[in-house]
C-alpha cells in the first residue's frame, strides 16, 4: 500500500491562482504523454508517487490523453483507486474537453452537448465524483462562446467541477469568456496556454488579459517538450520523445534548428548552478501571472530534477538579458510542424 512521504509539503511552493481561494503547486504534472495504454503502469505509478511525494498536488488530464485516447484518465483512475484515494482532498485533478474524442459531430469542440458528454465520460474513466478544474481545451470558432461558458457553468452547478478554466484561448477570447462567467458567477480562475523560452507569444496577449481579469495561468510545454533540457545536446537519444516519432513538432530538423540556442541557454543555466530544465521552469515562474508550470515526465528522476528548480527562482537582470540575447538569434520555429 502506497504511503505518501510525511515531508511532502516541506519544500514545494504553492501559489494562489489569481484572486481565487485556490493555491496550486508551482509545478504540476501533466499526463498527456507517458501515461497511455502503451506505457508500463509501474513506471506511471512511480512518476505519480514521486511527484506527490515532492509536494506536487496538481495533476493535469484531458479526455484525449493516451494513446489510446482516454487511457491516461483510465490509468490515473486505476492509481486513484489503488493508491491515492486516501489523498483525494490533497489533490487538484483537472481534465478538459475540446479536441476530437469520439466519432460524429458531438465528440469535438465546444457545444453544450460535447462538453457535458465529454465531462461525464472523463468522470467515468477516472472514477471521480468531480474534477477540481474542468477546462475548455480550445475555443470553438463555430459555437457561440456563451454556449460553451454555460456548459462549463453547468458542470460546476451540477457538482461535476469545482472551478473552470480555458486553454489555448487568445487574450481577446479570454476577455469575452470572463465577462460571461462574471455574469453567471462561474468560478473561472485559470487559463492554460503554451509558454516557454522558445514561444513567448502570450507575453503580449494572454498574460495581460489574465492580469487585467485577476486570473492566473498554468503553462504547458514549459520545457518545449524536452527541447529546453540537456536531452538533445548530443543527438537524439533512443529513449526520447523525439525518437518515438509520435510528435510531429519534435522532428530531427526542429531539434537541430534549436541546438545553438539550447547550447547557449545551457551555459547560462550552468553559470546559475542549475540544469537547463530547472532554469526553463524558473524562467516561466518569473511571470507574476503564472501560478504553476506543467511538466511532462517519462521517468521519476525527471520530476526530481525539475522540482529542484524551486531552489533558485530569482534572476539577475544580466541573466535575463543573456537569455533574451540568445532567444533573439533563434530562427523562427514552425509550431504547426507536421
Ligand atoms: N492544453 C493543451 O493544449 C496542452 C498541450 C500540451 C500539453 N499540455 C499539458 O502540459 C503537460 C506537459 O506538456 P509537455 O509534455 O509538452 O511538457 P514538457 O514539460 O515541455 O516536456 C516533457 C518532456 O520533456 C522531457 N523532460 C522532462 N524533464 C526533463 C529533465 N529534467 N531532463 C531531460 N528531459 C526532461 C521528457 O521527454 P522524454 O519523454 O523524451 O524523456 C518529457 O516527456 C502535458 O502533459 C499536458 O498535461 C496541455
């Protein structure tokens, strides 16, 4: 029987999510990759135990995480039932609806029909009574924002979610949704955007919108799927996400194209006495609007390494300038790479 470490809350940082009552661990664990039906359960369990033992309380799911889609929720549900059930009230468990999940016109996007059915499926797969946060995974260009907002609001009113969030919405879309949620008194507290040193788009759009609305962000792909670690400095290792070939973005030419920048950033990290992954997470957390940074992990050691980022979060202006100078020289990255 799993017994969580007594010391688990000693060193983790917990940040308040905007002006809500909720605090999140400054580092959260995402289950997009490495928690599917194709991944060994023992390793999944070891990663999750390691994360919780280090004070990570935020676990991030979506309906489609796997592969196969849905299997990450099923696997997390298994671990909840066998190990984590006594700790349910110490966990913030999130899921999302909005990407394609089942065939036909209702298994995708943000209609009331899709959002409510998807949340019900996710609750069944995890065996949970409610999610702590339920997100709209992306804005639906064909559905009135009010319909998606009302569906999320209904999840809260029917006890299926405590808080709601948005993901991959622009600053303007966040403002529209925030106004609807305000009218409805929906506990909308958080946005989940992509943010890392190689993709700073939200700095001029999403982050100002969140600050104006007194909401917070939890960043995803904070390590740019592994590019912002020391993983690819000497080629593409056999046990890497890039080698698996499942993520079009991480193709060998992309890895190659970022290498000069990554080498430079690695030097800055090493001068700070950190690994590059640790510096990348600390760099995200320097933003006051970012309450938490999500990490993916393929083994427990990566979680241990990444959580140590919290031991050195502050940056000197010279360090920030060195990073900006390196990033300014990085050729444009193709985020839609197929
Ligand atoms: N809302 C959305 O649309 C959206 C989209 C993407 C992700 N997310 C969420 O964000 C979470 C994290 O995203 P991500 O998987 O892209 O995360 P990431 O943290 O940018 O990349 C994770 C990968 O980096 C490598 N890594 C992690 N720590 C390392 C370390 N210390 N040293 C060397 N390599 C290390 C591992 O790669 P290897 O596997 O190669 O070892 C790991 O699988 C997801 O699980 C999901 O919950 C949300």
